[in-house]
C-alpha cells in the first residue's frame, strides 16, 4: 500500500516536523512563502508549500576545523605558573578549621 503525503497539516504538526516556531510559521504565511487554508477556526498549512520553502534554502557549508592557539590567559594558568590554592570549603563547614 502506498503512503501518500497529507495535503494539509496543522501548525502544531509543522512545528514538530520542521522545528520552527509558531510565530515563524505565521510570519511565513504572511509573506506568502507558506500557503494555508482555514477550516472553521483551524489554520491548516499546505504541506507542499513548506517542503518547497525548505527546498529553496541554500545548502549549509562548513569550514574546516581551525587549529586553536592557547591564549595568554591559558598559558598563565598552567600548573607551573599557578600557586597552590587552599582546599575548597565544603557546604556546612563555612568556618576555617581551628587547630
């Protein structure tokens, strides 16, 4: 049995399927990038118009990973450049130890 795509989907379905906000859906409806019909009080978005919108978007490009250079602060924090600090106080023991 062939599964057919639905003609219309609710705005909640579009939000879930495509990960866009309700405000963004209505913004795209206002600009004409998405099409919809009204059934009573419900707004049903024409599914193919959303697919066409995403098909028109440019492909994402990623640059190669850059080599990270240690900053001056990181160099200054190396173990040889830091003094030993006092042990951290534990919760409940807010007063210094008295010996």
